[in-house]
C-alpha cells in the first residue's frame, strides 16, 4: 500500500485530531514525530515521539494513542 506523504506538522495534526475524538484523551497530544534514516521493515519512515497528557494519566490514553499511531504508520510517511 502506498503511503501519503505529509509534513511533520500535517502528521501531528492528523494524529492529534484523531486523538481528540476520544473524550478521555481530549487534553492529550502527540508532540513530535521522529524521521528514520531508513524505512522500517513495514516501509514507514517515522516513529512517534512524546505523548503529553494534561489532567489525565498517560496510561489512560496511551493505548488509544498507540492504536491511532499504528494506523497512521500504515497510511502516511513524512516528506
């Protein structure tokens, strides 16, 4: 499957928009993505950095964020 190329900022906006759709995570954000030198074994060229949660324990939103990121890694690569 071909991935859509997006900028770092676009990717963060996509991930955080999905995250905000979950009421328990509406104050959480993924604050960075890190580009890889080479694509990973699945063809993705980035990984997620930090999950920042305000007022919610990170372990509440971490599984949701991980699922959103996993889906984004299938769909998007960073320009």
